[in-house]
């Protein structure tokens, strides 16, 4: 493991974030940034922010060759759930669950 970055309490559901993370898992860092620019999902901004932080952490440790750095693990876990109520017909209310997620990206160096 070269570096690791975790974004906590992101206001996206883990299922939607994992869909974006599965497209960049195992890819080169430069190629992953290019893929994130072309995606249409809204969670791509949160993922690219976390990936940028992981790359910055790798550069701080002295790994400057971005061609050899790839994403070894990328996953999203469930954070706390915000419980809200929505008004419904006849004076009733239903509960809405607003899910939060924690995004984790781990980078490794590929030996060529």
C-alpha cells in the first residue's frame, strides 16, 4: 500500500458510489481520472475528490511516477443514516432515510 484516502459522511448512498468505484478499480490513476471526467453519475465528483487526495498522499511519500500507481482497492461503506419525515395525505407522515457513505481508495505501485 502506497497511500490511502478516506472521505467520510458523503451525502450519497453507498450503492450509487460503489457503481462508480467499480469502474475505476484496478485502473491506472491517470486513466481513472479520465474515466471519471466522462461518467454521468453525480457521485463522480466525490470519488474524484477522494482519488485526488490519495494521489496527493502518494506524492507526499515520494512516489512521483503516476504511470506506476494504480488503484488496488476502492470501496464505499455505509455511514450513519439521517431519518427525516415527509408529509403525506390525511395528516400522515412517512419516514425517509437519507443514507451517507464513507469512500475509501487505496493505491499501490505496479512494478513494470
